[in-house]
């Protein structure tokens, strides 16, 4: 029976339930049939959109994988619902044919919007800053045009000291967008202050980004913009991570690609994702050091029963000499978990991670809908290094803080509801003597990927 139903979906031929019958050549197989015919995939006559109080209809229609005249296969409904949810604009999406048993049907697309700012907290303790607390606000659909604003910050503190604070603001404005072409403007502000380095670093970035999809799994993009970085450290000596009183301005260019064979962009359980980019930063001053850099990430997902094995290799390579304060460091929450973020400093970073992920409990709640609880076990290994491949020996931090591989392991807890994912992790840096345990929660924002790094 399963094979028979699969053939119906593939051929989209109307059929009448009943035993198999062999019809003579040239005869009408439906002649004399009593009752309605059942069509596996009705033809779409019109798309009717409901629930969009703020969102423009074209923002919704651009994400649909079908148009009037197409046959509404179940796969098209699933893909369209996931595409609409991945925009971060909607709390719920339902797509259905109004006459599912007919040869033609209008299609209803009903959405429930996030029409208000979404506050989120950040609280935890990490290996370098000790306890930190903060928060932010996300507005995913300003003016009903998909304009996204994300702003916030946090402050870290220890007894008798205040090691750092972070402030940030991100603004994305889609100009044009459909399934095959995207165009947007953006702005990013970031500021960090660290008492241990006696440094403040400020970054302003204005950019324009074009993306095209010549093939559904493949996306090509080109980002260009203006970048201004200022670092200053009153009454301090230049330290390895930063350099005092420096201002750089540049017009940068960043082409790249994404090859996506995952089964689900938000919560992948199988498939492969490859993302690469190249950055060229010539600068606007005569004495500016030209910056060229490239990055490559390869992530894979494989289900084993209800458990998902997720692996990722990511490398960021600086191809030119860069200012000292722009050097990269290894060991924070986004790299080798469990290590202080000043564990290693150099021009390039390479990290590999392996995770076991599983949802092990769920319940349907009123209003909220499905509430899921899951967890993960992870292992990280990586290094900050000179251009090229990283060293293949473990680091001895007490002797050399700039070379060798670091390793970290731990586990996490995941909560999911209404399209949100909240995730906290306990990480142990293998060989770390200070701050070995780190509780690293992910802020409540939408969407937050389960497996937030890859």
C-alpha cells in the first residue's frame, strides 16, 4: 500500500480506491464510477493569505515553493511552512488546500505574526569573564516588510573587578527578495571593553548584499560596504590582542557561497552544509595594511535512530599581515568551549566539533503548542595558528599560549517552544587550570539554531 500511495503522489493521477483492475486498451477506467474522485495533489487555482496584519503579502508569497497552476504536493506544503518559519517573522504557519479531494483548489496560507519586540535575557558564567548578565530585544518584522532589528549587550563581573562589557546593534533591511534572488542593506555596531586588556574597541559597518540562487541548494552572494574600527587604550601598554589608539577605515568586498543539502534549515537531522567566503579589505589610508582573508565551514548531520550525529570543521585564514588588535583568539564560547577567550592569540583559527543531539521528551500545551526538551554531548578541538594548517600536537598553555591544539568537552540542555530554542551548556576545557567549568547559555532569540554553531 505504501508503494501504491507513493506512485500516486509522484504521478499525481486521480484514482478511485478499490481493488486492482486491468482495463482493456482504449477504455475509460473511470466510466461508471460512483462518488467523488480523490486527487493526491490538487491544482492550485488561487492562494489566499490570512493573519498578516503587518506583513506585506509579497513577503509571504516570495517564500512559497508553489504558485497558481502548480500541483500542491505534500512536500511543497512542508517546504513552504519551513521557509516561512525560517524568516523569523511568524510564530505559526498553516497551509492547506480548501478542497483537498478535488482536481483544483484554492490554497489557504494562515500565519500568526510576531508583531511586537521580543526581549531576551543573557545570564551565565564563562571561563574568562566570570558571571555575566545582560539582555537585548529583537524586532523581526518592523513595518511589516521583514526589517529586522537586534540590539542588546551584557556585562561580565568578578569579585572586585569588572572584566568586560559588550554592546551591539544589528539592522537588516530586505530591498528585494524571492526564492532565487535577494538584496538587502544592513548596519552593524559593536563595542567591547575589557579591563584585563585596558582596551575599548568599536566597530561600525554599513553594507549592501546581493545573493542569487542559480540552483536550489546553491546560493552565491556578494557583500560590500564601509567598515570603521577604532581601538583605544588610555594609559595602557599594547597587549597581544589589541593595540592602542588605532583607527582603520576601509571599503571591503566579500564574495561567498553556500551549498545547502540539509533536510531542515532550522533543525537539521541529516545532510551537509558548506559555507565559504573571501574578504578583501584594501583600506582608505596610505599606510593601511591590505587585508585578505578566507573562511570555510563544512557541517554534516547523520541520524542514528532518534539521535543526530553532527560534525563541523571550520577555518578562518588571514592571508596578509594584519594590525595586532585585529588578531583572532581561540577559546571563547563560539570556538573551543571551556577555555578562556585569551587562551591563544594568532592570525588564523581552525576548529573541529562533534556533537550527539537528541530530543527526549515533548508535550502539547495550550496556546504554546508543542514543548520539547533535548540535550547534546560535544567534543571540540582547535587552535589559533599562523596561515596554513594548525599544529597537530596538544598545547602546553603554561609554556606557550600561542601554539598547539586545545580540546574541550561537555554537555547541554535544550528547550524548544513556539519556534524558540533556549540552550545552556556545561563545558570543560581539557587541560585548563582556571575557569574549567563554563555555563554558556544561548540568548533567547529567533531563530536560534539547535546546534548553534553549525
